[in-house]
C-alpha cells in the first residue's frame, strides 16, 4: 500500500541506494491504487479534504487567475472543519472527483516537518542509521521532503501554546525556505498527489503504516542538517559572487 520502503527490516541499505541514485519508489497505479493510498492515510489518522489539481500546462483547476499555489491548496475555505478520516466520505470524494489531490490538515493528529529535499534525504539516512523511529515520509517533486509526526498539541489554554518561529502556515510557506513546521492551521498535500508539470508528483517514501513519532525525536537532526546545507549554499554563493566581482550583502 505504500512505497517499496514499507517494511521495517532489511531496508536501510535499499533506502540508501534509492536516495543516492535519485530513484523513487513505485506506487500502485490506477484509481484503485489512489483510493487505497488515501484510505490508508485516513486509517493512520490523517484527516483529509479534497484539493485542487493541475490543469492544462502549469495552471490550477481552481478559477483563480494566476493561482499562486496551483494544485497545492484545498478546494473549500472550510477545509479545517471538512477534513475527516471517515472512509465512506473519502471514498465518495475520491470517486466523484477522480482528478482531485487531497490535503491533510495538520495540528489535529499530526504535524509535518517539511525540509529541502537534499537535506531531508541526508537527515533521513542519518536517522534510520541511528535506529530512530522516523514514521511516514513523503517526497514532493517541488523539492521538499515531508516528515509526518505526532502533533505537539493544541492546548485549551492558549498561554500554554508553545510558540515556535518554525511554524508554517499556507500563506507563509515561502518565508521558510529551510525547515518548515506545519502544525495548527496548516496543511500539506498527502500522497498520491499530482503537481503542475510533466510527471511531477508527491509520493510516499515511507508509508502511513509507520507509527507517527514525537517531532522532537527528529528535530535536532533535521535542524542540524538543514543548517549545514544552508551554510554550504551561502558559502557557494559567496565564492561565486567573489569570483565574479559581485558585492556581497549581509
């Protein structure tokens, strides 16, 4: 039901080979495979709601001219209350909207730690090598790796809410090019999903049958790796700018 990385034993070497080769696991083809994957996500507790899908070219199926997030947003403004794990409702949506992507609302049952793809692959390899229970992971062809975790909670007493500058909401995603923490009020596409462009998609690397881990068990490695990749990128830019005689801004 998930990608070829679904099992827990004897797969670390295969995962390393796949990541280094840049290859992707195959998912079940056809509408039945799509529906099965969506139901598996719901069975794991991920609340789902219908989302837009790619239209001709790089356009979005929504009516908005120049949609800033084509095929990446819910179709209803009530997506937070609409999101559900009810299999009958998800089957109806999937069958009546055969092209629709689906989002999963974060901050209810689960959060998502969303990182740049290269840094995420490095972090995933390190976490698995250390024997950390990673949980479900999805790869997006727009260059991101999504680590699904337990939510850190939504306490009734707002004073107890743990503020975090890594919090990411749909309207602020571009402000977080490194690590993004999707929690209350945010969402991500859930596999299988199609993105604008040829063969662009969101797929499971580790399926939803894996238990959701505590986000703090992943956070240290993810922040360290993302920081290192960011520093290396800045250094590469600085070297290139110096060689070209460009002024550097700090």
